[in-house]
């Protein structure tokens, strides 16, 4: 039996948000790798083996999965959300590029999932309904000066923004600084959505304005959406507001 590696997006959390293709790829695997909390979301079938690891071990995790696949096993690498959005697909590609020739000969499939920004957007309307970009506020793999430069450029260009990795115990200050940077470019009425654990039982969605946005409302389970200057809020009596970015731009 020839080995293969499937890099699978588990979506935002609920079973209903797992795609049929992802479910089939999980069931076909002999071994499953992933960050421990994500891997714990998967119910193992008979004979399947889990290989959990810590959050900052992406390249080591990718190498271990590729090595096992090269030995003939059918391996799954799981990510929360979509594996290609600040997740394991890029780490697998990086490991293949720098690893042994045998890894380049493996069958590798990336199975998409619903990423956090799409889950949060769906819960409040269509804040990403026009041009947008996604940025990670983590400076683990890039300088903070690069983060600030990209924030300014994207906001000045009129993009709505999806901010991943907004805060952690090791980085409690970065979202507040990001808001300060955005306030240099965007008006205080700009819409901001805090989406924590979107589509999960502990979901919390809050809509505010950039001038009042409080970084303390976010943690690592939060995706923050910042509208463009054209993003609107539609009030609805007795119902949550609809947030959307118009399909046309001036």
C-alpha cells in the first residue's frame, strides 16, 4: 500500500460544519496528527492512532506525518478551520520543500474547511461581502513592524480586514496596538466585529465601532473583523443587526 497524506480542515468546531470530503478523509486515515485540542475533536475509528503535539511544533509535526506517510501509512493532518489559512498546509509544503526526496513523491491532498473569518462573517451578515484581506497579528514568524505596515496598507486601500491570532497570554498588547494603527487611517465609526467561538455553543458575537473597540474583548479563540469605511450596520427591531460591506465601491 502506498502512503499518502491528507491535510484536513475541521471547520469552526461543530460536526455539522465538517465537510463530507473532510469526513471521508478522516475515516480513510490510519494515523492522525494535529495540535492536541484540534485532534481531540476527532472521534477515532477502530485501529486509528492519534499523534497529538503542541501548538508551536508545526514543522516537527509535519515532518513526522510525512515520514510516516512515506513508510506506507495513510496519514491525516488536522487543522481547525481551513488548513490553508494560517494553518498546517503551509507547514507541510515547507517541510516537503526542505525534506528528503521521498516526501516529494507522496500523494498529498489538502481538504478545505470553513475558516474562522467566514464563520464569524456568516453569523453577522456579510462584512466580507466586498474586497477584503486576512492578517495574522502574531509576530512569531514575522516582525511586528511588518504587521503594522500591512495593517496601514490594507486599511488605506479600502479592504475590510479579518484579524487572526489577535491575543494570547504571551502577546496581550498587540490587538490594542493594531487598533491604534487602524485609527490612524480609518474613521472612528468603522465597524468592528468580535467573533469568539463562532458556531460553537460558547459563541459570542459583538458589534462595535473602531473608536470604542476594546482589545480586552478578544482572546485566541476570537477572530476580529474590521470593516472598510463603507461597511454598514442595518438595525433590525428585536433582532441582531446585519453587518455588510456593499458589493460596489466608490
